[in-house]
C-alpha cells in the first residue's frame, strides 16, 4: 500500500506511529486486534540505517540473529535473500561501498530476514535512478508476495502506481 | 538475540571499525601506562628523599650535657638496648694525633662507647680491642685501608723519633698501634668531624660529651618522649643532628603529589575517547535497538566495547609500566600508592558502559536514525 502526499503532510510520522516508534497524541494502532510492536516491523528508510562498516551479509544476518537464530543459519538465510534480490555477488562487500539502490535492497533483504509481518518503507526510492528505483520496488513487491503487508511512503508517482492500494494524505498536522 | 551472538556481534562491529577501536585502545593504553609511570616516579622520588634524610640523620638525636657537664656514659649506652633504637653511643673525648704514615698532617683520636660507630655509619662493624675505625678522609690522606695497621701518637709527644717511612715495629715510645677494622666508604653527616678521626671503642664509664641516638623512624613517636626524660636534669633537651627546617615532610609531599590526580585525568580522557567513538556509532546502536535490542542487550554490547577497547589496554599499559618501574615498586610505599592509583583508573574505566548507555542507549530510535 502506498501512502502519498506532499512534503510535510505527515507520511513519515504516520508510518512511525503505525510501527509503534512514535506515541500518537490520540487514538491507537492495532493489527489483528493487538498493538503493533516495534519488532513486528521491518524498516526500509530513505537513508537506510545499515551497519556501513559491515558487509551486506552481516547486515541482513543481523535481523535473523536478533530473532534468535544461530550464526550459521543467519548467514545462510542472508546469502539466500541477497541472492534472491540480485545481490549475490555483492554479499561480502562492505555496505559503504554499495550504491544507493544496492543499499536499499540490502535493507529490503533485512526486512525479509526479520520475518516481520509488516514492512514499512519510507521514501525508499528517493535519490535513486530509474533502474535502481524499479529494482527496489520489485524487491518490495517480492516481500508482499511472501505474505507481508508492505506500506510505502512516497511522493514518486512511478512507485505509487505499482502498489495495489494508495492512501493520500491531504493536510498536515492541525494548527 | 542469543548471549553469545550479542558478544560476537559486538566484537565484529569493533573489528569492522578497527581504526576507531584502535584509537580508543591507544588512549586507554597510554592512560594505564602513564598512571603507573608518573605515580611511581614521583612517589619513588619522595621515598628516596626520605631515605636520604634518614641516612643523613633525620631521626638521630644528640644529647649534650648542660653547661659542658657531660652525659652519663652508662645511661647513654643503655639507650642502645631500647626497642625502637637502632644504636646509641657517646664520645668520651678526643685528642689530636699524628699518624706515623702521615706525620705532617693532624688528625683526631676519638674514644667512644660501644654503639657510637654504628650511629655514625649504620652497618659498620664494632671495633674489637686493638682495632679502630678510621674516617674516610683520614684514611685516604694517610693511605690506610681495612686490615692495615695504623700507628699514631698524640700531637704533644708524637714528633720525636718518627720520621718518614717509620714502621709499627719501630714505633716511637708513646705511639699507639691498632688494626683498622673498617674504613667507611663515605663520610657521615651525623658527625662530620669523624671523617678525620680514628675511633676506638672503650667501656661506657664516666661521662660522654655527647650521646647520639639513632631512632627507628617507625618508633620515633614512642622513643623521643622517653629520651627527653631518660637522662634527668643536667642535660640539654635531645635535638636532631640535622636541621629539620630544611627537611622535607614526606607525608605532606605524598598528599600534595602532582600525580595524585593524574589517574582521574587519564580516566576522563579515556572516557572522552570512548564516548566520541560511541557517538560516532550512535546510529549503529539505534539500529540494534530498532531490531529489538533491549537496554540489557545494549549494555552488554557496550560492556564488550569497554572490555576490549578500554579495560584490556589499561591493564596492558599498567602491567607494562609495572615491569618498567619494578625497582621502584620494590618499596612498599611506592607499591601501595601506584597500585591504588591503577585500581582507581580501572574501576572508573570499567564503569564506562554506564556513560555509553546515557549517550547512545536512550532517546528516540526513530529520531536518531532520521538524523544520522
């Protein structure tokens, strides 16, 4: 699902509230009747938080380790996911040497490794060229096909049109 | 995340940021090394000054008779048996003499009671009957050494019959000969005149013109008051042989030593280096929190950081410096102070994870990642 709106309309804040990282002033967010916990959410951000000094494999494996997997299993899963997203030959490269688009795909792979039911992507294709943008969107669609709910905040129409649903934010915060 | 995985990931993160880790470790190593070196150097200097003062006679008391009346020789000798007194003895009298081997020069022959020589030169042997101790200046100028025979005669009668090259078996009437039991290596500040004297030990009878007492510094507080009352009236109050106005108070020196605060400064600099490294990696910690790391897990990671980049280098630095300063650390006072400073540095260093938690373990994950 795409969340679209002009800059300052509150897209990022909405996603943070949904993910449980920001407490809303009023109201609540539930999923299947239960509050959303931060570790139920996989994040793909515009400036993706990755361990830049570590390899792509290490970054993806981190999510599996956080779920309690052992090192060998986490590494296997990471390499498989990176392969699936077309980064098999870049798996051992430190993240700081990857391109913007490659980093976003590493973030998508990590979100998959988290096995989180909800994946939130906040402007994941900003500053990317068209080819990289399309690869990232393909990766997110792969996540959706794997059974997760994917929320994408974007003001790029090329991204929004590939989503099954679009929610538009018209105004920002009141006052 | 499994405990082992947390530790493993923390180590891998340190290795991935090896330059940053190395910089922090270098600062910690320098902190440990410098803390020990500075404290050992300064305290050993204070200790050496103290030892020099003791050797010069800081705790040697001299008792003289009031109005030249003399001090009871037996009472003086008895002090030598007190607990807390290393040696005590008195000088019965002196007479000018000339040596057969150096007839042009004039020296003094001092008759002293048992213990007097040991006060002047701690560790020197007590001369037996027929033996003397010769002061180093006198021995050098007269060509005397331990084991040689010295012949002297009183100045008033000593010139007749003695010429250059006279030997003991042809000593002139009135000459005295004795075997040199010892020639101390250095002069003594406790009685500088003794450097030019030949000292022979006689029974403690009659009076002595001065009684000198070498007090054990550890027992001075008990001995000195007793000494003031031991000899009764007729003697001056005991006074130190050295001018205490020039003496350094080692307790005050220790309390005011410059290195007393160095461990705190070193710990602060090390903490600042670690903090700077953590702030540089703040987004990494936030990412771990985003992936579910609770405060306990973050604290464990920070503890691993501190263990590897701070505590271990501090230990290495202090151990290295301990080896280098081993001769100084052989002295208890130096060892006690240095180990205390090193322990303080280690304790503060080990507590750094708390600082890390304050700096990077709190705050909105979302905001931190957006700002990174």
